[in-house]
C-alpha cells in the first residue's frame, strides 16, 4: 500500500485549461500525491474538451480521483446522444459543444467513457468526504435516493454556514449529518457568492469552488496543511471570453 504524502482537493475548472495548467505546474505533483478533482470540468471558458484531454493524460502519471459535477452530467448526456436539458446547448453548454469541433466520433467516445468513470463521491481512509455539491440523506451520500442530487445540493454548505458560530462555541451541537465525516470538501457553490476569493470553511465543510467559471481563480487546497494554491483570475487568462458570466448560475 502506497503512502500518500499530500491530498489535494481541486475546485471547479469550467473549461479553464490555462488555469488548470498553472495550478498543476505550481503543485509539482509527485507519485505519492492524491489529487481529488471536485467536478464541473466543463461549461464556461473555451477549452472544455481540452481540459478533459489534459486530465486523461494526467491520470496516467498521477493518482487522480474525479468527482462528477452537475455540468459534467449534462455534457455526458450530450456525448451519449441523450441530452437531459435542451437549453444547455444554447447556454452553459454552448462553449463546451464548440470546443469539441474537430473531434472524431471515436475520440468523443473516449471522453464519454471518462465521464462515465467519474465518481459521485469519495471517502478516504480518514473519513473525509469529497462530493461536488453536498447531500441531503441523513445517513450520508451513499443513501441519497437520486445520485444526481449529490451534484446539485447546496443545503449542506448552507447548514454549515448557519451553524458555524454556534458550533464554535458549543461543539456538542454539531449536526450528525456533518459529524459523520471528519471533513467534507465540496465545489459547486462559488465562494464569490459569499464575497470570498478563497475557500470557505464552516464547521467541518470546505468549499473549494472559488468562482473560476466566473471572475475568480481556480483553487487547489492541500487538505492536511490547509495550503491554498491559486491560478490567475480566469478573465485575465481568457480576456476575450465571457466564461459563465453571461449566464445565470446553475
């Protein structure tokens, strides 16, 4: 059994390949690191398909775990020929579809297999949970009646933020829903919504989506050292593109 030196949680990428490359270069990943990607690889900036290519190459040399996000669910359905949400084509998914121009059917099917292999959640040997959105089932994500809810939930973060001050003063009041995990790492909800450009920590929940799809930076968090790595703001890397700023948040 290999020893893990660092576990890195990496937030929502949303087609921002340039930011992802910056982060990976800065992380100086070794074979003893574990990188947990928290989902939403596509929809936003112009390089969604190329992000998937990059991640598939990276997993050949690095210990990677890929969590599935709500935007990934939609892209997977499109690649599979069974689009779940028609308006995706003309909104959030428009840049993703365009990024696949020139890709052969065979190459698209390789990408489809990658999306299918993504996990809805992951729990490590220290009982730390990684999930894109959150969960609603009292007994944890494994008991969620509809797995897609794990990609969309925001109530877990809202609970942690609401209870944070009270729990700091009275730890015994920690909700059982949260207490069943040592820590919980999520994406999905941009910290920009809370006027923060860095990960938000409330109770035992860490939100690592720092708004890379909009006007924030892409973030990676060394979850043991609590060291933050960030790219440049995405609009500076894609100055002629709107990213997700053109569309309402999903």
